[in-house]
C-alpha cells in the first residue's frame, strides 16, 4: 500500500521471484525516509525498545532514525521460527547493499542460519544442506524447488553455524559466489 510498493514488486519480479514466494518468505519493504518507523513509537519506552531490537538507532545529536530505509526486508527467524532480526537489501545502487540487524539480546548472527526453521524437514529428507551466501540466494533456490538451502548471516560461516548444520545433516554443500569473499 506504500507508494514504493510497485517499485519493490517490480524489483522482486525482475529478480525472478513470484508473489507467492515473496509471501512464503514474508518479504517486506522499508520505505525511504528517516523516521517512518520511529515516528510510530509514541513514547520513550517504545523508542528504547525499538533501539534495543535494532530497528532504530539514536542520533548523536539527539533523536532517533530508522536503520532500514529503501530496502527489501527479509525477516530472520531462530530455529523455532520466531522472528529475531531483519536483513535488508537496497533496491538501488549504494552501500551497504545488505544490512543486518545489529547484535541484540536475541540475535547473535554467528549462531543463527537464515531459513533453517523452514528448511529443516527438507534437509532431513534430502540428507544434504546447501549453504549459500545470502537471503536472495535462498529465496531464489526455493522459487525453483530447492527448499533445503540456508545462508550464514554475515561475512563468513562460523564454527557454531557449521555445528548447527551438522546437527541436521551429515552432508553440507557450500555454494558461495566466485568472488574473493566467496573463496
């Protein structure tokens, strides 16, 4: 319903995603602007909660600003399926292309895997897990029927994440980009 919704839908379609897959992964959009979310808080207590959750940040000069702006939003779930953080990808050019929620009391990116809660039964069925770099890779694979992929949440896969993978399967296939970071 937001004015940028059609731009977001066009972007996702251009990336080969259907509305069905976007809905399955609960993809959303954080509009352009510095206070779309923070202006809804209403009081200091809610503002502090939003800061603690990593949704908004405090300005050094006073006040607050939204962390996620002009981005497709990917909810990040824990292994029980509870939303614990968000990842956002810029629609346009710019840096950083991907932005994750900061570390919070409930989100430690080195110990979570994107999509594990959804992929767990498919991983058990296939007896293999495919590990990719990003959210979009996981969603694109699911769009093409590969529902046993997961992604690490950051620059590199941690030993904690690998242990978590081996609790679900004995075979892991890493499918990273061919760039320096992937290698």
